[in-house]
């Protein structure tokens, strides 16, 4: 009777056949599709020597590995350690947070290489991949990690894998519409990654609404050490965000700019987060949830404009505002979303990715619309917005309009896709936990005997050691 | 009565208006100053295309992002994860350690960009920033993180922010004196960062001396898991230290040399730390405090000389000595400083940054004084010490003298500045905790209900659950 | 009587003179040998300016620090944080896991610089070192970290240091035989690092077999938080493994290929690990041990072939298989090894490095044997396998044969060397713990008073606080 965990398992969370089946089926599909479609790009193919001669290159410097790869590794750390550990704040869901994030990302990057490859790297029947594709796959998966934050603790690993399959697909479609059809700039993905990911996840969470979730309320909080694990995630996201926003920018000035703008925005964001975290709490104490999350909003909000001439002080202003918006969101909006709109947003992705993502889209639209040849230089202006080929007559204000359209399209895709996927995930056979078992690793994981109970018994030799 | 934490709060630690006010005020000041002064440097400005044509460059390789940025990211990790987690060893001050370090560094880098910018990157009324400025800002903030280690657990976040403001200012002045007026070499900052930071912090700690600090003695230790969190910080500092010492060295040979020397010194330091940690303890057991800290002394101690021809075996010798000095310091000197000199050095920064910093300055002076054209080559000699322009007649031994002067100047700035800032921080309205509440997150943070107590009650169903 | 830890210390684990003596002796030896033999390579020497003029280079780009250094840093993190934290899963051996790994690696890299230097970088009486040597030293030490995993918790730090000395030596000999005499390709070290390291460690563990180890069985498991620390190690190994396998590949296409192949193999491996972890457990729950370890087998298994034209789908297949093999190994083989072969493999290195290492060697042999000029291009073929000089007549199938020979040689060296070193470590004066004290930090470390016991006493004011 001491451990009420296993009581009342009204739902069947038995994963033994469902989870292996999904994993194996999808991995076999990946192998077949990779076999048919995926090949090394010219930079990675052993024929490079001949390519080099044809291109009259004398040195391998033009094909250097280190002209993107360090950015890839930073982004990679953000996806797996950053997002993974950021979600370990729950006292009894650390395995699920970091483990399911690992699982979804490992599957997602494979599927993203295919989906994004068909749209962007498809040549004579083959997808040719290189380091830049790896970065883009991580980006795509980032949006799934965000959506996962909205349903964390309430979903089975099978549901997570199904969501990943659909969300990666829709991400690639949305990205294609924005980047290729609307010719929109979104280097750090304020729209494609954050806005889309957050509202997709929130829509799914809305459809999976659990009216009796207060039954697992005691497990929704953190404990001292879980908060320290979570801030590892925060810091890696925060530190490497300049790499994220600059990872796929053009070599040269754009990449420097993207890093500097992001750095400035993030720095400002920390101060307003701390200010409002203290101000909004009666006793004036800081809330770890805000420090873990709202400090990152500044990175989200310059995701579109970072490679533009936002300028350092412009970035500080964006970060300043977003630290406030995000913290206020955690204090007032999250409870409102749950009680009125029936959206149970476990990690508060609406505050960290939703609102800052939309702000990022708007800031990007304004910055683009306000661009002039004076600020960018004649050639810099064309290069920054890629006003070449069919777009050579596009003006800055028209570009601003298309940027704004990108926000709307991303939102529509998120709501539509989220509704569809939510409906699929609501089917009763995916093995999600009963309300009283949410936020509890014990459902899907072999959890080791508690250290605390060991110690307890050690110090109570009089009490029998049976649990 | 079970939780004595909230008892006897003689001091007013209420942060609700003070902390937000300071954060917002200073961030607004940053925005205004950035708006007036800070612009993108040529590498990051969209006019780069024109610059490139004027400079007759055909490729963006000459403006490559990856010719400093990986070093920047490593240094960035050291400041936020390295220093932040190194200080989480205290059993109940993990939030404060990593959180206030985050806060001070996020503010400090902005202020450092301005202060260092005015001294070093000021052109026609504007500060032009690039990736190298970001590295230097992190360096500057590193010295504040060090000083923070001396007052960890005994100061309010408002005090920390005030100290950051002043210390960054004084750091920039000291750095200007050393690098520009004395023309001293100090790539890894043995003098500017470590010596200055440590003795500044120790002077502040001396002035804030708390005679009755033994009242919070039970919280000054670590627990098992907090020691594991702390060693995350140690390892990131240790692993990335070669990047730290080489981050702003000249491209080419100097950078390689700085990394290799640092790597060697750190490796040797680990072995003598382990040796002396075991030797100085009666039972011969290792002390985690030494492993967490003294293993890093080797990196501090080659901060000045790493880019010189210290040679690998020279580096091993320096690391060998510093592991011993630092470990002995933790065992004998820290208690002495507290009991006799009334300096309560929470993290032992005197052993990790103070003494090794001075040793680093001295090793740098000797290595410079001993430099010959034979060892460096004719051009290498000039390049290594930048003996050009007004300094082209300076000899190696004169350089050694100036290097030694740099140590003295850094110490004087640290003592003077520390005394001034200590006096300011001693004013009674900054909200620092009473002696019995030091080293306790509960004062400034919303701390989650203990996991352990949950478990405890879970296993004691007979006992009423009221805390 | 409450704490049985200190009871029955039949063995003398007193380290006070033994450990310091070994550390100091060996570090002094390193200083002397470095002094006699080690000098900066031309890239790091201050004479570079003259070298540059002789080579007619106009820019430092040809000597760029960042054309290997980012790979070095990633590998460095894998050795110290990756391996160190991966082994912190034990509930009471976190200090030993991360601390002794730190110690052995810090010593090992110095000795490896010498050993590998004599074999590969020896010119006119001096070992000339650069960044690539640092990477190779980390690689060599990686094999010791692997072997350490097999004896974790059962060996004294003195034993670990002795094993490091011998294993590094034998590693360098084995590496020389494979790379120079057999002219084998093994960029990521499936054979030299993983196969050799694992079977060396397993042989040592066999010889140090403890029949009564079940006396410390209660300490062989994990606790909730220790599993989270361990997965930090897992993730850093997983994320940076593409850097590991590509770190010393030729610039240009080979490096891209190595990273992409490794990335694919690792991604597939996660899905089959999850599938089989769930499938092989009666309740269908996931086992953290599998997620922590078997997900990495895909990186091991492409260690030889990653820089070859394995192709992305080939890599997926390898990862697919290895996730299964490794997970099945943890479930069925580890207990079998212990009960029948008397090999107590604490971390299951046989499943993570042993079998996948051999598979990696075989995959490499097959991929090499199947190589054609059609797939690689004429010049690419020669370059990929370095069929120049004395090897210009070697064919793909002959190369495949030599690759296979490399596996056999590595295994023989591991068994022979492991037997020798195991016999030395069995001598009774190295201070290893008694069976009932294995897997317990308290033997070699000052362990802080338990947090849990504090809390316990705090909540039990009636009970006297004496432990």
C-alpha cells in the first residue's frame, strides 16, 4: 500500500509488442528508402578528387569539413542534451524526458533527411547529402522536440514516434512553402521551427486534453536535483543558440551577424526574466521554471532576423521584451490556457517557443520591410535577401509582406496538422498512461529501487527492510 | 520547528523591488549605450561585399566565421557551465551558484563589450564588434565569476550585480594598462583574469567578513550528488582550457603552441593533485574538493606563457608545481585565511586562481625574459612579443620586467578596487542574508518541496504528512 | 552498526603512500622523457614564420588551428565527460567513475604522446607534436577507458594507473603493427581502440575474478539520479561520435563521409536498442542500461569503415544490427560471461565495445574488399586506401584480407597483454578493496555525509542525531 504507483492502471500501457513493432517497422522503412534514394553529396563522395580537378581546385580548403561542421555539432548538442535535459525538471520523469527525446530525435533526423532531401537536395533521382543536410535535419527535429514539450509525461513512446513521423512530414512541407514558394528568410527558424513546433504541439495537447490530470498533480513538480539537471539543458541551449541561428547562414558577414545578434538578445533576456520572475512572486523569490525557460526566449525571437541588420541594440530590445513576455506567460497565461482553453502545456512551450516565435516572425518581417540599400550596401542588400533570379524585382516592403505571410502559413499548418495528428493519437490503442500515472517513469521504464528508501532502511535497522 | 530555515531572519532579504529595479535599470542603460555606441564590425556588416571588393578578396574564406568562433563557443561553455557548475558543490546552494553566475555573466558580457570596446575597438565614435570582442567579453566576465566564488552563498543577487558593474569596469582599465601601456603579453589572462579576479574577490570577502558564519556551517558542505554536479563544471573547464588560453592568440603557430602547452600543464596537474590530496589526508583518501579545483591550477598557471615557447616539458613542470601548491593551499591555507586574516573564501579561489595566477605571471615574466632569437627565430621573436612600432627596441629582459610589473599592477588594482567595492557592498540595504541563512537557496529562490521528504512520508504512512 | 561499510576490511586499501608515490614517480618520469624527447612540431614552433617563407605560403590559413582543433575538442569531451559520466550509473561509485577516469586519462595522454610519438612522429631524435598528436593520444586513452569499464568498482587507483601504463604501451605497439606493418585502415578505431580495449579489459577482469562478489551486490545497481548522470555521458559520446570517427581522416571528402556514416549508424542503432530493450523484458519496459550503452554500438561498429564508401544506407544496416546485438548481449551474454566464464564485466564493455568492435572490423574488411574504382573513382580509390609507394599494387581484396588480419592481431594483443597485466594486478599489494567493499566510493574517497540522512534526522527531531 505504500507505493500507490501501480494502482488503478485502467489503461493498458504494456509496450512489449507495440513499441518494438513501431521502432523496427520504421527503421526498416528508413533503410529501404535510404537504399533507394540517399547518396553522398559531392563533398563527401570519393569521386571528389575528380570533381576537384574539373573545378580546377588545388586545395581541399574549398571543401573543408570545418566550414559548417562545428555549427552542426553545437546544434546537435542543443537537440539531444539541450532539449533532452531541459525537460528533466519533473521529479519522476527524467528518464522519459531525456530518453524519449533521444528516441524521437534519432528517428526524426533520418526521416527529415529524406523529407527535406526530396524537397531540397533531389538530383536525378537521388538525395545527395552533406553536413548542411545534417544541420537541417536537426532543425526539423527541433520542432518535434518543442511539440514533445507540450505533451511531456502524458504520452506513450509510440505516440511520440507517430507524432514525429507526421510532424517531420508537415515541417518539410511548411518549410518548402516558406523558403521556396514565399521566398522567405528564416535562418534560425522563428517561424518554421518555433512557431510551427509550439502551436502544433499545443493543438495536439488540446485534443489530448485530460480533465482529471490533477490526479497526478503531486508528480508535476520538480525536486531540487531535477531542477539542476534541467538547467544543464537550459545552459546548453542558451550558449549554443548563436550557433543555431547562424548554422546555415551564408558564409561571410551573415554568419557573424547572426551569431552576434543572437548573443545580444539572449543576454538581455536573462535580465528581464530575472526581474519579472522576482517581481511577479509575492515573496520576491526567483522561480527556477522562469530561469530555465524564459531566458531562452531571446534566442527564439531573433530566429528570423538574426542574419539581417537587426543591430546589437535592436537585438537587446527584442531580448528585453521577450524575457518579459515569456515570464509573464508562465505566471498568468499557462494557468489560463489550462483552465479556460483546456490546453495542458507541460513545459510551457507556448511561453518559450509560441509567443516568442510569433514575435520573431514579426520582428523579421519588420526588419526586412525596413531594409534599405543604405544600411546593407547595394550588393549586400541583394545578397542578404537573395533578390536574384525571379526575385530580383522584389522590394523590401514586399519581402516584409511575404515574411508576415510566412507566420500565418506556419500557424495554419500547425493548427491543421496538430488537429489531424491529435485525432490519430487519441485512438485508444497507443498505450498512453492513465491520468493518475502521468509524469511517472515507472510506467514505461525499469526504475531502480530508490536511493532514498535504501538510506531510509539503512538508518532504521529496527524496521524490517521489506518495501 | 523542524525546518529552522525561516527562523531569525534578522536581515531583510526581500528582493521583490530591489532586484527587478537593478536588472531593468541596467538593461535599459545597456540598450541606450549600445544604441549610441555599438555597431557591427566590418566582418559582420552587410557592407562586407563592398569591403571585400576594395580589399580585392575573391573568397569569403578570408572572413571566415570558423577562424575564431569554435574558440568562442568553448570559452562560452567555460563561463556558463564551467564556472556555474563548479560552484554547485554546496548541498543547498546549487540554484544560487548556477543561477547567479548566469545572471552576472549575462549582464557582465554586455557591459564588458562596452568597456573593452571603448578601450580597444573605438573608431570614429562607434564600437565595432565582432567574434573576437565576444571572446574578450567572456574573458572579462570570467574574472567576475572567479571573484563571485569568494563570496558565494554570502551575498544577494543585487550585490552580485553591483560587484559585476564595478569589477568589469576595473578589469577593462587594468587590461588596458597591461596590454596597451605596459605592452605585456597575457593571452590566457594569468594576470588580468585570474590574479585580478581572485584578489579582487578575496578583498571583497575580507571586507564582508562575517564573524558568526559558523551558524550556517552545516550548509557549507557538499552532498554526494552536488559533488557530481560540481565535477561537470571542473571537467568542462579542464577540457576547454586549451581553447581558453589560445582563443585570442595570433593565427598560426602561437595558437597551436598555446593549446599544447595548456594541455600538458593541465595533465601534469591532475597527477600531483591526486598525489597530494591523498598524502595530506590521514586516511589517505582523496578529497573531492581538491579534484574539483586543484586539477585546474595548471591551466591558470600557463595563462601568460602558453603562447610563448614554454615547451611541453616546461608546461609539465608548471602543472606539476601548481597541482601541489593548490592542493596544499586547500588543506592548510584556506583555514588559515579564515581564522587569521578573516577572509572567508567559499570556493577557495585563492588556491585555484590567486596563487596559480601569480605563479602564471611569474612564469610568463621568466619565459619572456629568457626568450632568444635562437629559440623563436628572428621573425618569430618579433612576432611573439609584438616588438614592432614603438616597441621595436625592447629586449627580452626588459619585456620580462614589464611582465613582472603587470603582476604588481593587477594586484594593486585588485586590492584597491576590491576595497572600494567591498565598502559599497557592506551598505546595509542590498539584501544579503543573515549569517544563519547563508549557503541556502531558500532565501532567494522558490525551492521545490524536498524529494527526500516525499519519499520519507511515502515510507512512513503512519506518520502524518504535515511537514 | 548502521553503516556496515567499514566492517570486514580484510584488505588493506590504505592509499596514503602508494598512490602518491605512483603518481609522483610517473609524473617525474614524464617530465624527464618530455624534456629529452618532446618538442613542438613545425606548426606550433615559433620558427613557423621562417618555415612559411621557405614553403612560399602567404597566409596562415595553410597552418590553421581550426583544421583539426574542433575535432580534438569533441574527442576530448568524449574521453573525459563521455566515458567518465557513462560510468557514474552505480549508486555509490560516481566519484570513482569520473575521478579515476580523469586520473587515468590525464596520465595516459602524456604517456601516449611519448609512445605514439616514438612510433609515428620521431624525427632526428625528437618527437614533434601538434594537434593531431593530441587527438591520437586521446584515442589511445579511449581504449584504456574502455578496459577500465570492465574492472570498474573492483580496482584501486594504483591498479588503474599500472594498467594504463601497460595498456598504452601495448596499444601503441598494436597500432603500429596495424597501421604501419599491415597498412590497415582504422580511422575510428574499431580494431585498435574498441576491440583491443574491450578484450584487454575483459581478460584483466577474468584474471581478477572475485568469486564472492555477490557480497557487494546491493551496490551494483543504479539509483534514479545516477542513471541521469550516466546518460549525460551517453549523449556526449553519441553526439560527438561523428567527430571521433572523422577526427584524423584526410581533409576533404573522407572526413565528410566518416561523419555522415557514423551519424546514420548511430541513429539506426537507437531504434533497434529501444525495440529490443522493450521486447526482451517481460513487462515490456525499457531498461536504462540498454539506452545508456547499446545506443552507442553503432558508432563503434563503423569505426573502421566510416571513411570508406559504406554509404548512408549501409551505415543504417550496421547500426540496425549492432543495436540488436548489443542489447541482446546485455540481457543474455553478460550473465553468461559471469556465471560460466567468470568474467565480471561491470559496465558491459563486451556488449558495447567488444562485439561491436569485432563487427566493425569485419564490416571494414568487407567494405575494403568490395571497393572498386567504379565506386571510388580512380584517384579516390588510391587515396582512400593510400595505395601508394610500396602498396601501389595492393588490390581491394588483398586489403580486405589485411583488414581481417588486423582484427586477429588486435585480439591476440588484447588477450596476451591483458593476461600479463592481469597477473601483475593480481599481486596482493595494490590496495584493491575486499569483495564486500567493491562499488563503494567510501574506500578511496572522503564521501560527504549523506543528504538523505541529514533530511532524515531533520524530520525526526526526536531521534538523536548521532549517525
